């Protein structure tokens, strides 16, 4: 196959995939099949399990920071805790945005 033809086939394939993927822009607003799973995972991440994981990450980071005489692992624990708090809301906002 010539280089020009393979480039044309690749370009056509990419265009087709992008065209088919454009229809999934409303994927976060429909489909109740996974509502129970979504609610369970969201409750875990924002509830006591998520808080416990965030606190454990900070304590582990602080312990490693004390052992290495460096505050960076403790800061990593704080960043992880912030991600546990804010990322579920950010993901929910992104997935339910209607274009």
C-alpha cells in the first residue's frame, strides 16, 4: 500500500471514530442502569470511607516525612486528601454538563 493511500485510510478512520464519539456528549445525563453503583461509589468517596482514606494518606505521608526529614510526603498526603474531597464534585460537573 502506498504511503499516500495509508495516510488517507488513517485519516478516514480517525474522522469516523471522532464522528461516532461525538454522540456521547450526553452520556452523563441518561441511563439509570448504573445509578445505584454511581451513588454507592460517590457515597464511599465522599463519606466516611473517603475521609478515612484521606486521613490515612496524610498520616502515612507524615510518618514517611518524619522518617526522611522532609515535608514533601506529608504535602502529598494533603494533596491526596484534597483530591478525595473535590474530585467527585468536579467529575460530576463534567459528566452532567450539556454541550
